[in-house]
């Protein structure tokens, strides 16, 4: 498995522990912001013995979008438009390298995706869009499909360099507090559907 991950090793283990809680639930697994697919193949490895679940990966493959005012931070100078550009072919190659089933890969900006781009039911979601608009858009797409007991994890919730992530989550929870519980795992927000 890959040695260098966008999500640190400790957080990756915690993320996979959250995924394992949902393996018996109906619904598929989605990752918004897969970059080069390193975390994706770890998710797929956990799904290896769950053939009824599909893994859906979403990314612009154009790098980061432009920041909005919600993303401005004195600590976030290194996150620039176009950074973290990757390709679907890189992701596909990694899946072949590790002999994992092909995921469903959807290329596009999150705010341009439609309902038909997502599975009808989702048991687990990883949102790693970094910026406010990306997290807000992916939450809006994923939340209506999360099964009871399902989990949405949002990376960078506690990251001073990426304040837009927390802002989008907090706004979402203000409107859905009776539907989701929140707990924090390392820098990630974990929302569980009640």
C-alpha cells in the first residue's frame, strides 16, 4: 500500500475505523477529492470482502479551485488554485497495481455534479475538498443519500490553514442538527446519521 498519503497515517487508521462501522449498512462508499487515489485504495481494501458495495471517486482532476472569502487564512498561503492536480489514469493504475476492483470515477467540479452522478444510497462518505465551496457542495450531494447509521467524514475540519472546511460543516449542522451527531477525530469531523 502507498507510503505517502495526503491524509496522515494516524488519521487514515481512524478514518478506516469509521468506515468499518458502516460495512453492514446498505449503501455505497464515496470519496470527494481523491487526488491520486492513495486513500482510495485503502478504502477499497476495506471493501474487498463486501462485494455488494461500490466505491465512487469524485475529483475535478484539475487541482484546487479558486479560494473564496471563507477560505482566507493567514496560515493557508500554500493552498493555491490549480495545486494538487492529478489524473484519473493515475488512480486507475494504482487500483490495477494492487489488484483491487475498479472504482467508479467521476470527473468534475463538485458544484457541477448532479444527482445522477451519485449512488442512490451511501453508507460512508469521505469529503476531502479542502475549501468551503467544495465541502458545502459535496455535503449537499451526499447528505440526502446517507443511510441511517451512515457516516460522513470531513477532512481538515480542524485545520487552521483551511478554515472553509469547518465553516461549511458548521453551517450544514446548523440546518441538520436533529439528523446528525458530530464528533471530532484528529482533524476530521465525523457526522453520523441518526
